[in-house]
């Protein structure tokens, strides 16, 4: 693993050198201009300190989760990387995300393209120390650890970094109002019901359940719906957002209501489970309370994804827009 990281750093550095050599005149001109007209403030983060521009205009988001947080704060990223396995949320965002350049897959962004785009801020979750060294040579770079159930804190941190705290607080207040509306319905109608969240991958013969420490699990529990007790017993700590489930242990996803979270191309895997007699014994299947949702916003995300999950909860549980 250590050798792999060293090789990865060498490759990134080589690409960066080539890109910088091709764009040195433009970059130098930009840096000189920024030194006169721009101001920044020092922000501490997981990998050090970064002088973040007060009003960044060309932000690159290294993942869609940070991209959607920026969009919600009225800061449109010029480019982002797409998830490796889950679906992309960009099509769901419509015109909000129009024109955002693709950097390839999450964790393997196109370094040369980043250099060409001439960003004034690079932002992303869980950037490695090796990547940080490279990105920092291109533009001020800021990173946060990605904690799935801590997405609200992450939004506030990004807002603080970009001077959008008031906007973030308003977004979270509106979100809490929606949560309370669903919680009222749950308290009146679903107090003894349980919900299971099961993700299906493409090309794999297993599924999983998402725990209360996952992104969707934290939202479901926040609105007052219980996860199955067996799932809570198997969840030993907050670093366990998921638990793999084989067809033979399908009982682990047994609940009154089941959300099937589909990755692109996962339909064949789902069909294998649905063809099993064990599947037919699930309470949600017997009661016709199985709902298929999209992994582009149910697996990872921030405020826009969280509201999209609430939309689904309103549709499938509350039965109102």
C-alpha cells in the first residue's frame, strides 16, 4: 500500500508538472493579479492551514457532496468528480448544476484539467496528504473528513470557510421544519413501525443495510422512524455506516418498510434477491411496502440530498407532496 501511494504521488506530480509547464504564463499572470486585488483569510483544517479567498469565483469541488453543499450556499463549482459506484446527483439537480465540468471519478480527478481550469479554491472531503500536496500547488486547498451522519456540521464548516454561515443556518432551519412535519406524522401513525435501508450494487451477490451512522440512516432516525433492533445490535460504533448482508442472512434487512437503494446497473443483483423464497418472507414484501430509490442522493450527500430523501419519505410514508 505504501509503494502504491508513492507511485500515485509520482504520477500526480508528473502530470502536474506537465500541466503547469503548459500554463505557466497564464497562471503567473493570475497570481500577480490576485496578489493585488484579492484578499484571503487563514482557515485551519485537517491537513493544516489554508488562506482561503474571501470571495472565491472559480471553486473546484473534488466530490459531489462538497459540490452540492456549495450549490446550496449559492456557490457554483466550476468542476467536480463523480462517485465511483453510486449514481451521480447532477442530473437530478437540473439547471442548478448545468455547465459543471467533469473531472472523472472520485479519488482520481484529472489533474491536468484542474490546472487548465485555473481555480482559486479547491475543496473536497477526505483529501489524502499526498493529494493535498499536489492540489495546494495549484490553488488554495481546503479539506474536511467526511462523516456521514455529521453532514450538517460539514455544511456549517464549508459555510464558515466561504463566508456563507447565515445562508447555511437558514437552510438547516428550513430542513428542520420539514423534519418536524414528518416526525409529527410518524408519531401519530408509525410509532411501532421499522424501516430498513438496503443498498444494492452492480455485479455483486450481496446487499447491505445502512446503519443509524450512515447518511440516510441518520435522516430516517431523525424523523423518528426506528431501524430494526437487530441492526442496532450489530452496529457497534459510529464508524460503521453499513453492514454487508448475504442472501442467506436476508433476515437482517427484515422491517415493516424497506427502501431499496439502487446503484446504476444493480437491477440484476436485486432480481436475484427477489427471486428467492427468503425475500418473499420479508414483512415489507408481504405488506407491499418496498420502495426503490436512487443511490445518487440516498447514500452520500449534504443538504440537497437530505431534502431529496425527505421528499421520498413524504411521498412513500406521508403520502403528500
